[in-house]
C-alpha cells in the first residue's frame, strides 16, 4: 500500500513476541481414602494392684487426709508389697 503523504511512518520497533500462556500445573491426585479405624472393644482389664488400690483408697485417705494422689498411690504400693501371695490372689 502506498502511504499517504504527510502520514507518519510507523517507527515503532517490532514488538517482542508475547510469552505464551503458562501451562497449568498438573492436578494433584485425590488423597487416598484410608481404611476406617478399628473400634476397640473396651478398656484393658484392671491389674490386681489397681483393684486393690481402688478398694483401699478410702482407707488410705482416712489415714492421710491431706495426701495427694501420688502419695496415696505410693502408700498403696507399700501396702500391696506387704501382702502375701495368698492375699493377693483375691485381687488377681
């Protein structure tokens, strides 16, 4: 095409090519479904000492009214060790 007289020449430099749009990141795989948790059937059986302590706790608290929990357990342990095997069988 002919340029019209007096028209300005296009002096702009060629524009650099536009960067192509970035490719979308690959989608992450859906998290795997985990197996349902097994329900426990209940608490563990009480040990002989725990049965003994639950029975004797009130007695110990009367002997030591200001005792803290760990002191009551400690005294219960001393009493448990003094029992004979035949006396312990009651709680086992």
